[in-house]
C-alpha cells in the first residue's frame, strides 16, 4: 500500500492499512522518532515501542474507521484532528478523538510524527 501524498489522506490510508492488517504499511505511516499515545497517559517513542503499540492496536478485532475533522497544512507540516473507532459488528471496541502531527517527506509522502489517539477528548487534562 502506498503512503499518502496529501496530508488530508493520512487518516484514510491508516484506516485502510489497519483494516487489511498491513503491519508494514502501518509502521511506514509513522516517523518512529516521534511520539505515539495509543493508550491515555502512556506516550511511547522509539521503533520497538511504536511497533509494540501498533501490534496492540492491530490485535483488536474489528474494523477501524477514521473521520478527518480537519487537516491544516503549512508547508511541509500538518496537524489533523480525527474521530476514530474500531467496531466489531455493532460492538464498539474503541472510540476516541485524536490529534496527529504530520510531516512531508523528501519523496512527497506524509508520515505521522505525533499521534495522540485520545488528544482531543474533552476530559483530557495536562499532567
């Protein structure tokens, strides 16, 4: 699966890779020198931690849907706000509102540098 060439396509690409259980593409979507918060209050950084977090998400049975609320781009950086969920039939396994910082790569594709999967939740407070 190809990486997105437009920042606003990052969410759709990520959901498609998740739904096909394409670990390689999901990992390529991220700049692992950045930060991921796959669980509230538990930021991770570094290739091994990112891979562990992504494998944990991929282990959740169901279909991922990501709605792009907005994507604001300034040059080679962009910030996205998402509403996402993983459902299995009618059962909602996970549902959250996230914030993602993306950076355009030298080849024109976009990678997520910071992924705070719960960053836009109304009950989130700085710690």
